[in-house]
C-alpha cells in the first residue's frame, strides 16, 4: 500500500508540461476576448522531422510556459484535419484524394502551394499580422528568439 501511495505522489513530478492548444473555432473567440500572438504549427503524423521537433520542444519547460502564458497555440495536422475551418474571414475545407488528402488551409498558409513543407510554423502578432513564416525544423532556441521579437509581448 505504501509503495502505491509513493508512486502516485511521484507521477506528477515526472510529467512534462504540455502546450495548451486551441482549435481554430476557439481561437477566433478567444482572440476577440483577449488578443494574443498566435503560433500555428502545421505538421503531419508521418513526418519524422515533425516528431523530433515536437519531442525537443516539449522537453523545454521554459518555452512551454512562455507560450502557454503569452500566446495561443494551434496544432494543425494538415492531412488528417477534416473539419471546415474559418480563418481570417475565409472558409477552408479538407480536400480528399483517395485514401489521403490535405486541408485547404495548409495549402493557403504554405508558400509552396502544391506541396507544403512540414513542419511549417506561422507566427502572428496579437493583431493577426504575420511575424514569421518558418519551414522545416524550429529548434526551441530559435523559436524562443523569434517569440521574443514579437512587439507587445
């Protein structure tokens, strides 16, 4: 019995912080109530670089706390998100293609419209102006630096 109690007390100490994510629908409502910078992370489940990057970012407690306290974070799986999304006054839908597909929003946000590069990071200021567009791996250090450059943060 004592070992179970001790185990239950230790579990919270072993857990990492997590990014608090919002959906696009929730983001739109929250942005009206309390404007904040927004970090949009576009990824796919099959992307090994995305998995490595996510692991490294999730290990950086300081970065996670900073994003959770100061920004809205949207994790967007470009090839599995099938819901219709409203973003900046426009409607975007999932485009099926046989057994797979891609979301129109991933294509719209990507500079490479035919084939987006993953991971893709879009950082907006609290007024929804583009602060940074980043294709490929974003190290925690580079992400912290970019977030520190956002005005009014």
